[in-house]
């Protein structure tokens, strides 16, 4: 079973705007589940996405 969070919770964790998360979901950059209008992000997928964004050493 996934440990799911909302886009707003993900934004709060990363200290970014919720718009940043919603845009990544909209562009299909951030893996997510959609149940009607509700969006759920797996914490593991969020961590992988963050690591893919890492630049430098």
C-alpha cells in the first residue's frame, strides 16, 4: 500500500508553492494517482522526483 499525500502536503514538505506541485502533476513530470478530482502522490515517488531534480555534487 502506498503512503499517499496531497499536492498541498507535498508542497509544504518541500517548502514550495502548491502551484509548483500541481504544475509538475499537470505536465506528467511527477507520478501521481488521480481519483476523480483528487490527486494523491506516493511519498516514495516524490523522493525519487526530488532526487532527479538534484544538480551538482
